[in-house]
């Protein structure tokens, strides 16, 4: 019976063993669950802080409007001081071999995200956001989701290329759960962070994003973030004003980005300690909120009210000015948070102003909500240099399929105009420096993995069987007593021997050894490795030194990830 079970395991292993790409998809699914749970946990933390501090958790704007003027003035300042103290402590835990930002971990680092530093930075962000800072809460959500992916990948001892991809999957999961945008979550990471749509990366990103979205739905239910009124949209001459809106967004984006860049320049805060910088930034936000409470938070509720068409152009214009300067003050002070949703806010107001002006001249133009949504997509596309992601993101956040065509139009136009005027994007601070030298040192040694299943040529059939069962590979490597690589033994050939073998203690028949099995050396270039894999259907190739001694193996998936990074860099 034990021999029968052993042979049954080998039979199933031969036919059902998943490859490394399938394992990557499974890990991506696990990251989707963990990323969604991290996102939900941070959301619950913000609600808890709202209840503890203000006695309510029905939205920051509603909270601000129910406070006295001096409370609106001081709340962001006090929250900024506390957030700065936590952020100062977080900097003590910045590890030299780990990244504190997920984009850096994916584009420059080895996929290791600093654990304690990320948790403390998320806590600092929670204090800033809960006290009214004019920033998005989604950035720490995405960072925490990426952290869970990094922890899982390190626990699985993934090589550098796969760990970076898994962290990217964590970011996609966080975006999907935070914005209720499964497709855009994958596209954000592919288009902005990885700058590649290679199937080796896009597949795991989509799996992680979709699983995260499904997990979030089970806890939070489903509803579009922006509640768009129903309307009919029949494009005709409306193509012209939509095109003009795309051009306008492309022209306006550089001014917004330059303001944010100016606010972050060193020296603007007089070299004060972090707690003082964030406190002053919060005080500026508080002063603005005395005049307009709507600048608190990421602006979801205000955009939803704009979509209903209840705003007149003077109020919209004032709101735009207040929100832009409040966001610049918060981000410039060093508060941990995102500017993704404030960017959508600016685009929504820009689209609303454009739509109101157009309706005054042409009452038969497309409905106002269509221009608001188009403005959001166009401005995001111009700032992020990601037209496809921006169009899909707004479509998923509104749940309205009628706007997808004008969205694609305005997003492409705005991104093109913006690139003509000014090259840096919303994420240039994370990406360009990180891409310097990326892949320049890629070699066999950077791809080399140890732990290949190996037996000596004098090994018994039982030892070979154990090597197959423990490794779950389709081939095991055979060496002599000095470690010289002799060839590989396939599981298919071995099972036929096992059926006919009378004694499992007998040595493996070397006649079945594939002595022409492809191999590479430590001196092989990436091009030579790729050429070797092009003639080999397997997932792995053995790596030998100059004397023919087995050093380990290289995975095809790892190679494709590195080549994809090289292509993105060039």
C-alpha cells in the first residue's frame, strides 16, 4: 500500500503540478484578500478616530460644518502636531534594505517594504486625515496592502523579481478595494508604476485586484463612490466641447503640479521639526476651513453634491481655490496621504465650471454630470500621464457606461497636451530617480536561485523518488560526486522505471539521463538565457560554473520579469 500511494502521488504530480506562473497567480489571490482586509482595517480606524474625537463618523465635511469656527481652526493643527510626532518616530525605523514607499520597493528596491515604518506612517496619516487634513486616505491604504504582500513574499522566500511583482499586486489590491475599481487598480500599477502591460505582470495584477474587490464587497457592499444622476448622452457635436475640456485640463494640470512641487521644496518650512511643520500645515488648512468647511478630507461628499448640480459658478470657483491651497498646505507640510482624490476633486470642479459656461452658451449641450466626470478623468490623466487608467477609473467610480467614450477622448487629449507643456507627472518624485540604473546590473547571479532538487549518479531509485516528491518538479538534476552536472531525469521517464523496478534500493538507470539537457553558465548574458529558454519548454534551467559544477537554477518567469523591466526602462 505505501508503494502504491507513492506511485499515485508521482502520477498526480506529473499531471497536476502547477507551474511557477500558476503559483504566482495563487499568491496574487492571497494578496488580494490580505490587501482588501488591510484597506478595510484602515477605514475602520478612521471611523473609530472620528467617533472618539468628534463623536461622529458620517464624513469629515459634515463633521467640519457642525463644529464651531475655532474648533475647525484648531482641529487640523492639533492633528498635524500629533501626526508629526508619530512620523518622527517612524523615521527611526527606516531600514537601509527596505523601502518605506511601495513605488520605490517595486521600481528601485528588492520588494521589501519597511514594516514598522509603514505602520507608523499609516498611523500618522490616520491622525492627519481624521483631523481634517486636505489629503486622500487612500495612499496609506495602498501602502498597507503592499506591506502585506511584501510580508507574504518574504515568508515564501520569493526571489527579488517576484517579490517586487507581488508588492505591485498588493498595491493593485489596495487601489481596487479603496476605489471600488478592480480594472483600474491593475491598470494603475501597470501603466504608472511598472509602465508595462506584459502578460507576466498584468495577469497577477488583475487577479489580485479582482479578488480584493470581491473581498471588499463582502464587507462593505457595492456602491459607486460617485453617485452620478441618470442621463442620456448622444455624442454628436458634443465631441467638440469635450475635446476643448480635454485641452483645458492639459493646460491647467502643470499649474496644479507646480504648486504642489513648490509647497514641498526644502526650506519652505524653515527647517522646523516635523511636528511643527505638520502643525503649521494643519493650521493653514484649519484657517481655510473656517471660510469653507468643504476643504476637509478627500472631497468625496463635495464632488457628489456637485454632481447633483446644486452649485453655482462663484461658489465652485471659490471652492476650487480653497481646495487647491489647502491640499498644497497639507502635502507641503509633509503629511502622509495621497493627492489622487484631491486631483479628482480639482478635475470635477473644472468640469463643472466648463459645463456651466457651456450650458449658458448652448443649453442643448450634454448634461452637466457628463462634463464633471470628463473633467475628473481629463485632469487625472494629465497629472498622472495615464489616459487608459484614468478613463477606466472614472468609469468604475461612477458606474456609468455612457461616459466611457468621452472619457477616452478627453483623457488622451489632456495627457498629450500636458506632456507637450511639462514632462513631470504626479508620481515623478517616486519613479524617475528610482528607475536610474534599474536592471543595469541584471545578470545570471541576480536571477540565480538555490535549492534545485539534485541527486548523485549513484543515488537509489528511492532517493530520486523522494527528490521528485519533495520538490514537485518535472525534472531533477543529476551530478557526480564532485557536483559536476551530468544531465536531468524527467518525471515521465522515471515513472516508467518505477513501475518496472523490483527493488527501490537499486541505482537510477543512467541510460534515462538526458545528457543534452539545456544549461547556462554564470557568464551567460540575459540574451543567451532567453535564447536557451526559447528552445526549452520547461520553467527552469540549471546554472553551471566554468568547471561545470551545478550552482543552482534560473526561472523563466524571473527572466521575463527582468526583461520586462529592462524594456520599460529603455
